[in-house]
C-alpha cells in the first residue's frame, strides 16, 4: 500500500483485537528541530472532529437531554437570523439542514471566501462557538431542510452550541468529560495552536518554492465542533473499539449512529457524524478530515474487528490509502 506513498509524513497504524498489526511512522513533527513523528505523536484531524461531535449529541439523546426531532430554534436562546425554523438535530447531524455555511466547501470560490473571512474575523479570536454565530446566522439557506445532503461546517458548529445548551458546559469540556477522559484517550484534546503540548505534530504547508511553513496562522486558535481536535492512532483504535463494544452509546443509539441515514453515492452513506461504505459485501465506518497542513482518516471494519488510522501533518492527499485498505481488508 505504501509503495507509492513516498511523500507520506505522519503515522499509519492498523490494529486488530490482539494489538497493532502494522505501523509506519515517517517524517517530522517539527521540521526545524528535525523531531520525528512516532507512534504516540498527536496530530490535528480537522473534520475528523465531527465524529466526536456526533457521538456527543447522541450521548445527550441517550441521556434524554436532546432528541433528534428537537428544533434548533427551540434549543438555543439566541437570535438565529436566517436559519430555517424547521431545522432539527437530525438535519444537522446528517448534513441535510441547508443552513448557510460560513465555510462552504461546495462553493467554487471556497478558498477565496475562507481567506476573506479570516481577515474579518481574526483566527486568534476563534475560541468559543458563540464567536461563529455572526458568520453563520446572516447567511440565507442553501436549500430547504431535508431536501438533500450538503456538507456543512456551520451545521456542526450549531450542533456544538446545542451540546453546550443541553449540557450546561462548553462543547470542548463536554467532549473531554464524556468521551476523552472515560475512554482514557491520553493523547486526544482540543489543544491551542499557540501552545501545543509535547510530541504534537505541527501541520505544514509547502509553497511554490518548496519552502515549508506551519499552519499556525491558517486555522482557528482552538478547535470547535466542526474541526480542530488532536489525537493519535492508538486513541482512535480505542475509540472505535469502545463504540462497537457498547461503551459509548446505548444499543439503539449506536445502531442509529452507524446506520445509513442519507445516501452519498452507490456505496457510501452518512450516519449521525460518521461515514459508511458498503462495497463488495464488506462494510466499513470511517471519519475523514483535511485542512491546511492536515490530512486524516480513521476506518473500522466490523467484520474483521480491524481499525486503520492515517494521520498526516502535510496537505499531501492520503485518501487513496482508504480505497486500497477497503480492497485488501481481510482477516
């Protein structure tokens, strides 16, 4: 699988119930100091964070503090501007809300708008989810709730705010208290970009002249409910096993979380914060993320009880590895 991955810089790890069956560490977590990536290095996972957000919402549904049919306008006390009053938790979890997106990855001018947004709202101030509201609520809807799938970062910001309203604490603290700490995910956290802990990979971008710079000034200062968590390969394996062992959600909620809620194409669907692939009589559940200096995926094959996670601290595309894994997964 790695024969063509000469530029891979990060950690790839595959594990079954007995432990790690294959692992590769490459490149540097800090290029200036020539500090190598290792098995315990924590990496940013960008939108992979949405997996944790989906689990958090589902935990609150299990606790009776939220429901799938709750309307966002009934949960939050602030003025939600142009957000459709029919939008529910279910719509948000499945990317079918249609609300205007502050980072609209479906737009042709996505990169230009992202740069303009960060000039208006300096990234070093993106510390709370409430800070995102002026970027989202004035935007007109893209489509009617439930009309189609439309990948939405704004939708998951609103889910984070719903978590805060239902739990009575900041989103990041809820994830820490209810998922990270109970499962002993020792290298997982919402780390500030300007104070990363030891053995955490800096994300790197390469310019046209081949020079490398970090993503410090291109991402929010701290992650939110749509992206920005840091984790390591072992912690992702622990999370998948805990989920499928029934240690995260109730049986009914777990089934709903993993079930196809909205089709993406012939063999891919989306649940409540997690992707699903059904191909050649094999099923896999996975999370992905990419951003400036970040490429990530983590996949679980329930038939084989096999996890595979790739964490890359550059913008080099590693998603072809997922296709290779799916084609070659076996006991």
